[in-house]
C-alpha cells in the first residue's frame, strides 16, 4: 500500500456521493508524494477529477486504515 511505503498515517473513507475522503499525516514531503500518487492513479482503481488539500489539527494516527 502506498501509505505504508511512505509511512503515512490516517484514514480513507468512501462517501455516499461516490467521493473519497482521506486524512493523511506524516512527513510533509511524504504526504505530498502520497497525494501525487493518488491523483495519478489510473482507472479502474480510481480517477481523480477534483481534490482539496487542507492543513488540519494532527490526530496522531498510528496506522493508515479504511473506515467503513
């Protein structure tokens, strides 16, 4: 998993409108690389048509998990 390779911690969740919500924390360069890899992800694993990146309060995640 890309998050594990880059030592990214956080969550990913599919939203009811078909979008995906991600909270990612780690080294700033690693988070930037993580975002670039997600944006470049080829179909069928996903197509990014719009994204928003925001700085938020750190939640001290210990791993990267899928939230249902």
